[in-house]
C-alpha cells in the first residue's frame, strides 16, 4: 500500500488542491508561487512520493469529469508543450484516462480503448520487478483488471500498435525514478486520493 500526497509545487495554475489528497480543475488561475517543477501548459499535478523499486498500490476516486491517472519520470520537463506534455503522450509517462465514455490507456502517444463500465475507484499497481503497471476498477472491494501495461513476447504485440509500442519502449521507464501523476482534462474534473480498501491490498499480496 502506497500513501500519496499531492505536491503543490507541481500543480498547474488551473488546478485547485484540497489539502494533499484532492484536486479539481478550475476556470480562474490560482496565483501559485514560481516553481521549477510546476506544470505550465498542462493541467497536471504529481505526487510528492518517489518510486524506484519494489511494488506500489494506490487508489483514486474519480469524482467528476475527464481524468487521467498514471506515472511519470521524475525528471520530466513540466514546461513541455501541451501536445507532448500530457500524460501518456510521450515515452516518459503512461496513464489510464476516463474520457466520459470509455477508459483509454496511453503510452508514447499510442492509445488502447478499454471496453469496461465506469468505476468510481481506480486502483493502480506498479511492479518494478515485473516492469508492469496494472489499472483496476474497484467496487465493493472487488477488483476488475482494466489494463496491464507490460512487455509481451506474443505475436499479438506485432499486430497491435499500442502493444508494439509497449514492447519497444515501456521497460525503459523502469530505469527512472517515477512519480504518481494526474491530468485533469476537463473543467471541473475532480479527483481524490482514496482511502485504500484493505481487501484489495490483501488480494494483491496473494498474487
């Protein structure tokens, strides 16, 4: 289980933070102080916490709007242009996006649409030893695997552009120190770092 606190020094000026656990996109810019780690072209915010070995699990409550949840390399430049700076649109980050209709996994500018119903709670499981990132839909302490990002030697990866991109470059992410990352894409998009459901942590420990 991984406890996440949002880093106010990374929050874009159109993201309002509620303590260290909540974030909402707003219309009026917030006069945050200057910071070299602050996003300036994307409505994104990072967790304070670094990940560089072992396994990590956290949960996020999707309260409203279009939200992306993922990880990003610690040294990613927060001044990158919008098209390249968004989570999953570069080789230094990946995410699961809720776009109002579907979940979509993103990495390196490639996407994979996921046919699953909406879950208010998303579980994120990062495994350094396996070089894998798995997103779960969580409801009533039951976990539904939405998407796993991991190198696959199967022939399917050669035919699927998204998996082919994963096979070629995803493992290199794990040579970096990573941070939890969040992109609030639509106005009023709102998320909360959720209290962990102990049953889910127990399930992951048994796997």
